[in-house]
């Protein structure tokens, strides 16, 4: 367990992070043809493993470094963004299944099964 958070809190935090990442990736995809647009990514001010607790992790949207810029100044790589979108969707689905399994275990424990 990380910090003072329960497993349910941790999974919930991972779901929130995934949802935020989805919005950032979608923004990049939506701006693939916008001249001068710079690709952004989601980072977190506090890394997992600190004892401050998950609620102290602050999401930070920052420009993605090291991308090739096109003539129009845009640096969004559509293929890379689609791969990130797929990976993030799979992570969200995994976290959702973990949360359902955790609640199922808790329900079984409460019912004495």
C-alpha cells in the first residue's frame, strides 16, 4: 500500500489519472492539423511511493519534449497519439476490473462467504 491510502483509493486514483490522460491525448489528436500546436502530456508533481498520500499528487500538463516539428510548427504525431490512446484505454479497463474485483471481495467478506 502506498502512503495511508487503501487499495480502493489507489485504484480510484489510477482511474482518475487515466481519465485525465485520455483528455490530454484527445486534445492532441483534435489538434493534429492546427498550425503551431505543440503536443502535450500529463505528468504528476508527486511520484507514486511518497508518504504524502495520493490526494497530494498534482496533475501537470506540459509540452512533450523531443518531437519533430512539421513546417507549420505542429509536432503532433498521430500514430504515436493513437498508440497512447490504445494503451491508456487498456489501462483504464484493467483498473476498472481491479476495482470491481476488490468490491466483489469486500462484498463476499461482508456476507461471510
